[in-house]
């Protein structure tokens, strides 16, 4: 259940950051204090949207037949992995201006007494994080069978939320020692590995389902290596590594092909952004050096 703990913790911290920014602005501004009830209503509405998405996905899954259910699950896992890459891209692009953007949007709505605007700003912000959590954990939820499985799942979610509250508190009071950008950079990398695990799970569902009936090259079925003596992916720690990082102790050619496709796509999406960022840093450093010389 390590995947559940990590996802709930990471997404909850991001949601708490957004809520904290909006709430602090409301508290510091007399005009905004009157809109706190709209802010709270928006937070509740965002959580309800995420719950409705979860119920809708479960309902669709139960309605479909066995063959279509496999394709639907694969589609959701691929979408979830794509959302992770998109979220990392978005955070790297807007992370530094997130606080200013939220406060600007809130100020405009408060000045115009547009309380519905405050409501929708909070709802979209919270609903986005909640919906991403639902998408990322969809595959894990489908694997639940017995009552104890459900207890472990929701227990892990509760642990993730409690850990998020604790880490958010530490990040707030210890901002001099713990860097928000560093936190999101590290967890962003972990999210990309989680995306690879979800993508690999989707590929394996295809291999064990529709693609398994086709005549494919032998190397796709052949075991590439066996590291089970060092770490078996059926062990407690190995299972955690498998769910968070896509680790396989006996990967076959199809597993490696799926991971290669995923990381190539990640590179295509994120590498240009990283190169642009490095160019800006180099340019700023060059300007600083020239200013010092003058």
C-alpha cells in the first residue's frame, strides 16, 4: 500500500498548499474575510467532485463486460500515467508563480464581490488534486477483493493524509531548512517513476489479455534477467518498489519495451522544458557576472 500512502500524501500536500495560500490571503484582507464561507464551500465541492469521479469510474467498470473492462482499465492506467507527466510539467512551469497567480485571481474576485468566483477557484484547485488522486489510485482500487484489502487501502489513505498534514506543518514552520521547490522536485521525480509503474501495469494487462492471444516475437516473452535472489517483487519491500517505481525481479522483453516507450515519451515532453530552464539560468548567470565586472 506504499503507492496509496505516497499518492495521497503528495496530492494532499499540494491541495493543502493551495488552500493555505487562499486562506492566508482571506485572513490578511478585511474584504476577503467575508468570503471564507465561499472558500470553504468551494473546498467541499472540490472534494465532492473527486468522490463523484471515483464512483463514476467504479460504476463504469462494473457495467462493462470482461473484455471491455480490460481495455477500460488499461485506458485509465495510461491516462493516469499521462496525467502524472502533465502534472510534473505544469508544476515545473507554474510552481514559482502559483502563489501569485492564486492571490491575483482571488483579489480580482473579491474586489468585484464575485463570491462565486472564489467558490469556483477553490473548487477547481481542490477538485484537480482530488481527481488526480482518484486517477492515480484507480488501478490499486480495482485490485481490492476481500474486506481486509479495503481496510488496508483506506488505512493507507488515512496514513497518507496524516503524513501530509505533518509534512505540510514541517514545511511551513521549517521553510528556512526545508525547501518547497526541493520537496516538489524530489516528489516530482518519484511521481514520474510512479507513472512508469502505472504504464507498466497497463502493458502487462494487455500482455495477459488481448495481446496474449496474438503471435508475437519470442523475445517479448523471454525473461531478461532474474534479480529475485536480491529482491523479490513479491516480498514486502519488493512489492513497494514495484508499485512505486515499476520494479520487476523477472522482467520480460515486453516489460522493458513498455518502460522504454514511457521514458522516451517523458524525455520528449520534459527535456525541452529542462533545456529552456538551463538556458535561462545560464543567461541570468552571465548577466550577473557582467554586472559584477562593471
